[in-house]
């Protein structure tokens, strides 16, 4: 169900707005559980056998699973409903954001003197992937309202509806689970400077400050509004984070100046060229012994045709033009091409710390590192909530 945010920026929503949010979360849950299961059944019973009849073999790729499903009633209903529900997510929070613009600015001003900082670069050429289309059907994309708090508030409130409670009370379950996993798996690793790239509103940045309180934490994003909102949101929670407007593929930091470069759900929104550059930049700014660590969608190489398509769906119908291209890439190759030693690459799945607790995360950090990575654990139809991640050290 819709999460109630845990900071002063949370909406002072009317009963109708609360009901609308809950209804939208509920519809999404129905789509992602029941209608998705119906689509899977239709694939097994109708679409894949019809494809086999025509091609004399099963669909082998995500693209072929898509081809097989197109036109099937179960696929049509699932897709039409998901698109509408996605639009409803953003629409369900728009009124409260508009009505509360003055209160949000007031709250942000009250927190302005708390530790942490915000540095915007009005002259920055904001890349097209950030502003030229409504990414994941979010009206106005990340630059809605320019450098006002609007885009951040829409994102924060919208994500609370979208995530149906699975991303934790503060939408930080990914950052909490991943940072704890790294702490448990590399207990002697003690970073003093951590960079989050593509942080949006910093919801998955703050957990790194909590995990490593003595470290300086810097979070960058190309879009100004979400950073302004994220900075105020962090200050209100007493978390000292430095937010800077900057492109991940053109970092304005010195060589060898960070111990960790982290990102969450970011790389799939970059073009192939930007992504390769972002990996090179991460390598450049990391100190020897530093760690690049990404939480992302699992790659197609780990999935069968249907599960691969199930994730790639967003590329076709949810305004995520680079999603499939990213998922077709191989994480180990991305790290290797940027200079990271092949033997330092690791990938893993970590159970949601909010759902399964710290012990489950500690357990996941033990044993064979590659164990458990695959479509059974990382597909969107997998049981439970597991986050996929990978990383590599700079030698
Ligand atoms: C899906 S959001 C990331 C979400 C967030 N990190 C999380 O944990 O949920 C993608 C973010 O990447 C930012 N972005 C896209 N291209 C960028 C680039 N080249 N450099 C920096 N940020 C970029 C967008 O502005 C947006 O805020």
C-alpha cells in the first residue's frame, strides 16, 4: 500500500488524495500480481506455442517473447492497465504538490542552516534524456518546475504511491540494503568519501551516510529541482549530504578523490555512450582500492525470454528508451571496459532489509558470491523483494 513519508515534506493530503493514492497503489498491485500472472499463463498456453508453430522453436529472446505476446488479450489488458496506472501515479500527487508549494518552500527555508549543502549550476547543459521526454510518463520529467521543489515533491510522493510499500517507509530500502550488504561483506572497507551519481532526491543516498557516518557524502544529479528538494529533505532528517548539479558522464571532481561511487536505478536512464563515459568517470575519480557499486535491473543474460521481456516492457510502453539497451549489456563488461580488474567484479542479490531484516542481509553477504543471482531471484516475478547489484574495485 501507499507509504506515508517520514519527513516534514510529506504531504498534508486531503482524505480524497489519500484514497486516490491508495487506490492507485492497489490497482498497481493487482496489475503486477494478478494480471502479470494471467499474462504469463497466456504466454505459456497460447503465445509461445503459436510462436513455436510458426518458427519451429520456442521464443529465445526478450524481443521474441514480445513478438509472441503482441495482440494477445492478456498482454493487451496488462499493458493498457499498466500505462493508465502509471499516469494515475503522477496524477494522484499533482494536486497536493501544487497546493502545498508555499508550505514546502517554507519547510525548506526552516531547514536551510542544517549541515549539508546544495550547489546548482544554472549554466549546465542538462542532457536530453533528463528533460526532453516525460521519463516513465512523469509529466515534465525531472526538470518540471525548473529549480523549484516541484519535480522533487512529485517524485517523492509519486514513488510512495508507485512502490506500494516495497521501497520502505522512507523510500530508502535499496540504499539501506545495499550499504549494509557492503558493510557486512567488506568489514575492513572504511570509505571516507562517497559519491552517489544520479541521486534524484537522495532517498538512496542517505543510507550511505547512516552506514558510514564519518564519511563525506556527495550526491550529484543533472536536474536542479530534485536536488533542491533532496537537499532540504536530507537536512530535515539531520543527514549531512552535499548535493551538486553535475553530469555523471562529466564529473567535476579530481582524479582519485573518492572511495565509493554508487548509483541506484540510474544506469538504465543513460544512453549507451553516456553510460560508458559514466563508468570511465567513476574509474577516474576512484582512489586505488575504491569501489564502484550499482543497484540496477538485472541483465537479460540472466533471464529467459519471458522474464527478460517482462522487464523490457518499460522500454516499449513506459517512456524508458534506454532500458532495454542497458539490460542487453553485460555488467562485467561495462566494468572491465572502464578499467576495473576483471577479477574484482562481483554481483549479488540482497534481500530487502526492511522486509527480511539485517540478519538476512548479513547471511547474503556470506558464502559463494555469485550464488543466487539469476531469474529465480531477480526477475520481477520472483518471490519476495530482492535487489540486484554489482560492483568492482579499482586496483
Ligand atoms: C531513476 S532516477 C534515479 C533514482 C535514484 N537514484 C534512486 O535511487 O531511486 C534517474 C536520475 O538520473 C538523473 N540523470 C540522468 N542522466 C544523468 C546524467 N547524465 N548525469 C547525472 N544525472 C543524470 C536524472 O535527472 C534522474 O534524477
